[in-house]
C-alpha cells in the first residue's frame, strides 16, 4: 500500500510547531468581551444572597448575570446541573455569577466586588461517608447520595470460590487524575441578529453539544452552530456540556456582543472533570493448574457534586470485567456516589486503568502463588479469536498471545544492582479494550463525505474531531489509499462547522480511526466508483487523471459532481439491563513489561525500561501509533507514580503544575514499542483503535515489578516514594 | 483566579540610591527583581502588596566578584549567572549545583539570588548553600549598610531581620575550605520543589544546612559537633533525625523527610570521604 502503513508526518505538525494553529486562546472577534465566573468558596451551602451592585461600578462592565437572570433549565447527564447556582452550592468552584467586560482584569475586579452570603451546610467528601446513614445529602430529590448501582454476573460464583486452590483479595485505592490539557477550557459565543448562536468551542462532542446546549439555553438546536477551533488537548475532558459553555452564550446574548471565556490554569484545575476517585475491592480465584475460576468485585466510583461522565465509568469497567480472560464465574457490583467535590468525567482509558490495576495485580499474585510464570498464567487463560464471551462480547481479531510473547522476548531480568539497598525487578500487565467503537449511545456512527474537485484535490468532510490524536492525517491516508492519490492531494476539512460536517457521536472510546476511518474509506470507495463510471461514460482513457475526469463532468450539460457521502455505524449492540452485549466491533490487546529499581531506603522507584506491545489490527500510520503508545505510557506513568489531587475540606491543595506532578522528561524511561498487526476483518484496512489502551497496563506492570523487586504489593496510586517506603516497612 | 492588576503600582528607580529613597519615602513598598515568586501569587490572587519597586534594571547589583579569597555576589545575579560564573564554579561549586536545580531554564534566567533570600521560603534551593558557606547578607538603606550573618537573618517562617526601608544588595561568601556537597530531593527529577534540600561542607569543622525540614533553612549544630568529634555516621544520623523538625504537608510527610535527611547525611559523608 502506498499511503496506509506509511510514516506520514502529521499534516498539522508544522502549523502547531510554528504557532500558526489557532486555539480558542488565539481567536479574537470584533468587539469581543471577556467573561469571568465568580465561584463558590464554600463546599456545601445554601445561597442566602448575591449582591452585584458594586460589580456594575467597575468601568466597562457590560453584563452581570446570576441565576435570576437566566432560563431556569436543569440539564446534564442526570439532569442535576444548572449554569448558575441560585439556591445551593455543592462544591468549591460552583458557578454563582458571571461578568462580561472589555478585558479580563475588569471582569475579574467586578467578580471580586460581588457580595455573596452563603450559609454553610455539612459537607461530605469520601464515598463511604457519603453512603453512610445520616450523611449530608447533595441532591435531595435523589433521596440518597447513591447515583446508581451496576450489577453483572455470569457463572456460579460461590461454587467457583469454594473449589479454588488459591484465592487472592485486596482493596485498591485510585486517585482523581487531572487531564492537565495544555489548552485550558474556553469558548466564544456570538449571536446573529436572527437569534442564531455560533459557538467556537473546543469540544469533543460537537453534535451532542448542539443538542445539550440548546436544551440548557432553551433554544432550538437548529439555531445553534458549533465551530471547533484547534483543540489544545482533551483526553476526555471535553466530553460533556459544562456550565461555562452555557454561561458564555448567555453573556453574549445579554450584551449582543461576542463574548469569550478562557479559564486560567488554576480554574482549569478546579473545574476539570477529573478521572474519578475509585475504590475497588476484588478477589480472584484459580485452580491448582492455573485455570482461572472466578472474580468478584465491589466498586465505588466518585461522581463529585454533579453527575457527568464519571457516572458512566462502571459501564466501561464491566466490559473488561465480563470479557477479559476465560473466567467461568464473575460477579460485579459498582456504585456511583455524589460527594462535595469537583464533578468527575471521562479520562483516556475510562475505567479500564482503575479496574485493571486490581485485576492485573491479582493475576500476578495468583501466578506467583501457583509458581507459574506470569505470562504462561495469562496465556493459559487467554481469550482467542472467533469466540463469544459469557458477557456477550464477540472476539474477532485477537493478538493477545502475540503481545504477551513480544514482551516475554524483550523484557530481560536485569543485572544485580550496585548497592544492597537497591532492588531491581520486572513485571508485566495486560490490557483488553474496545477497538471498534463502543456503543454507549444508541448510535456509534459517523458520517463522511469525499469530494474530488476539478484540480484533482480530494476533500474529506467528516464528523470526527481531531483532539491532537492525528485524525486528520489518518483520514487523509485512508482516502488517499482508496482513491490511489498521493496524501498531499487530500485535505480534511477540520475547520468546518456542524452545519457542514456530517453527524458523529464524538471523539471517545478509541473509536475515530475505526469508525470515521470506515466512513471515509467507504465514501472514498464510492467516489472512486463514480470516477470509474465517468471515465467509462465519457470514453476517457483508464489512466485519465482525476482533475481531467472531474473537469469533463463539470464542463458538460447534465454533468455530475464527484462526491460521495456515507454513514457508517458498526455492527454492535448496547448492553442489556444485565450488562451483557457486544458493544464494540473489535477488541484490542496489549501487554506492558516494566523494569524498575527500588531504593529501599527512600522508597524511590526508578522505572528503567518499558516494553509496550499492542495489537492494533493494522497501523494506518506506524509513527503516530507509536506516538499514541508513548503518550499513553507517559500519562499512565503519571497516574501510577506522581499525580494526585490533594484535597482539604473539599479544596484542592495542589491545583497547579508545581505540585500537581506530571512526569517530566527526566522521569520518562526508555520505551520500546511493539505493534502487532492482526488485520481486523471489520476495521478500515484492518485497523483497530489505539488511543486509550497504552495508558491502561503501565501502572500494574510497574506495581508488579515493584513486587518482584521487593516482595511488597502496592494497592494505591500514585506509588510515591513515601507510600513505597511505608509499604516496605509494613505500612507502619 | 488572576488578580486585577489595575490597583497595583510599579515604581521604576534608575539607580540604587533612587531605589533606596523610594523604599524610605514611598513605603510600604515591595522590591521585585525576577518576579518569579511574585507572579505565582499574582495569578493565584494571593498577592497582598500593592506597591512595588522594580530593581531589575539596576545592573550594578548584578556583579559576581572575587572578594579576598571569597566571593561577593550581587543580589540581582540570576541563577543562570551563578551557573555560568567561573568564579562561582571554582569557589562555591555547591551554589552552581543548587542553581542548576532551580525550576526550569526560564526561571533560572529570571530568578535572582537576592530574591531567593528575600522570599524566605524554607524550600529555597540556594539557602542551604548560603547557610553552609556562612554567607553575610549585605543590607543597604539610605542610612548606610550593614552585614548580617546568614544564620541570624531569618527569625521564623518567612520572616527576616530586614527593615522595611532596606534592600539586599549582595551576598558575601567567605572562603570555603573543604569539600562541598549539594543534593535536592523533589517529587520528580526536575522542576520540583524540594522535599528535602541539603548543602554541606566536609572539613575539620563540618557544616551542614537543610531546607524544607523546618520553618526556615536550618544548620544542625548538634549533628555537626558530633561529626567533628568523631561520631560514627550512624550516630550522627540519629542525632540529625532528632534535631530537625519537619512537618507533614502536600509535598511530603515529616517521617519521610526525617528519613531522607538521614540518608542524605550518610550520602554526603560517604561521597566526600
């Protein structure tokens, strides 16, 4: 193949590297005002009064809004969210009032002058405390802080555990993780004279925001158009509608002027829809010969103060829980809980890192207890191609064995360390993830149009969103391959708005290459057929160039345009009430190996080397696939080793990059990436998704390597020197 | 949140004398140079002072010079200046090592030694170096100049003996005999605030100073005395762990800091033997 499988540099790389890409921070519309939101400093309370009189006295102020000035609409994932809070605040950071002024300083000063009286109410921060009888209630209408209970079961669980030769169990604690996008949240709103709204909004879900924002503003979705500027990172952080999007639209409506809101870094930390705090109690049983018998999980997931996508986490977790490995019995309960903390959302991997840290730790514990090699133990229980799991997942392509063997070959036991207080070890962990979309809405579809113009230029208009993952380049390569043109002749219309683009459910679940890739491939195939038909009908030679064919069509009566539109929705189903179903058209497999050195005097863990093997069906662009793997490994390394939101009385204590530690270049080990290609039957040119899987197994691989080095099991992230040091001393 | 800047006042003196008159006549005023600490507070809305004296342009305070066999380092010398100065590298290599660990390159280019001293953070990277080297802080006002021994400069958490009308003009470092040693332990390998930072000199009279283990940078006289009188490193380590008073905070715990300080002392002793 000429385009697919080639290491084509990212088409947007030069613009990004030279500062030419335009993010929402770079956009300025004529007359544009800047917005600032006044936020609650009380974690839970009743709003007694909000007096904005003094705010109006700041020169230049054009609008001051409170709950009284906006439509009384409740919206959100679970209809518990409002844009500006009028009666109750439920977390530090809740939106109380908003100001529009010509510059951010004036807007900030106006906010500082607003007088707010809040009567504090008892607050609750821990999930277990929130579920205890008599706990302060966040949403009285729900009657409890419990949002939802998710249950799943297959096989005979009690029997499985009663006949087991070995059972391991443990409680695992996972912290909130910040996305820390380089581009903080922001949006620009402008209304035309006919009452139609245009949002310049770096969202991951333009077509769902069209619906949700219209609902929050009480307008028709037909009067709303979403334009996405270049998106400065997302990783799941832009997967819902958030209060600031409604607020900036309301300020723009009030002033009749374009209004922009940009979050400061501090505000971005306070409002980021973090990966939810999670507590997993898990036990796993195996027979003496290494056959898995059963697993049993009880899980708590923190939604924060309002229900957003964090509440969906158990639905994603259960997919792995029910499908991964041959496990004849499985029982699962996961409860989502509201607390007076910032609302939680989607984060790359979406529940899978939280679940696979416990699961893959216990796979390692069982292998050791049964004196089996951890890779042999996994192979013995591995899923295979063309099988249907008890959870209803249908496995098509399966490179699980290949990724395990790839790590086995490359991960060598290290030489003895230089000093007795240093210990070295190696560990592995595997990942199962959706790789062919994930049907969590009724549609998992995406539309694409491929147009060939009279200069032979191919334009791809696709619903999918590029959040830096390389959608633009992958789609161009797929279209170029199908049409037999050079990638340089293809443009992907990333600047187009929701009026022009074709519907897509959003960028999430590692779905874009697979779903949008199939839509683009099918549209390109159709366009190619139109060209071939035109050549035949117009009696042009078979090698007549594209531009000539298209011109011949344009320059005649009753000519035809070369343009094809296709909607692709994968052959999958939503899960039923018992959480059974085949949500993805393909599944991906991966295995990471880690080599660590532990300083037993300080607890410092140095990750020396990572081997990351992933079955991705086919690499549309091996260079970008390697980039996704390396990025996932680094982000997962941060989650496992450094990152944690430190809360005190509901307030984040380390909401800045100085003390919220993401890995720096000196913390990043050598990463060896292995791409296994299994040529998936449904994927475009055999490809499967790779966006999320690499963030998942890195943490448990390191934890298993620490256990190999020291004999100590870590069951809490991040595995900071203090935690490791305490664990080495029996947690005294 | 970002504070409104409209209410802030910036005074721009053209000479040290003008700056000193401004400090006397227009106070209360806060001197600023690299502003690397100040901007953090400005952005987080916790900046209290309203009037500032910008001394960044006063190049005469940027000099690094030989003073007898020691050094005189102007208050405005940046960490990059310290890092690149052959004099500093020859006579006070532990300062060059500390300068290399401060923030990233941009911060090293703006952050000044005088600012590090004046900011009075217990985690200031250069402060243990100045304490171990027994530096003098040169303070000047319109009334004249005085020299304060570094060990007497801090009076408590973020408080110093400086008067409101005084500026730090230089740090004077007497000749340092013996092997110098510096180490910083942070939450990651670069661009981190220290959990423990240590500077030490190996001599007949060992001098050891630590940051982030108390309200100010501290010398540890009992530990130094024990090492000087031939105690084993294990004994010295126990004395040190009892002598320092670290706290639990978001960057670390007291128990961990104590342990790491002990480990660092052992490393110092081994690596300078």
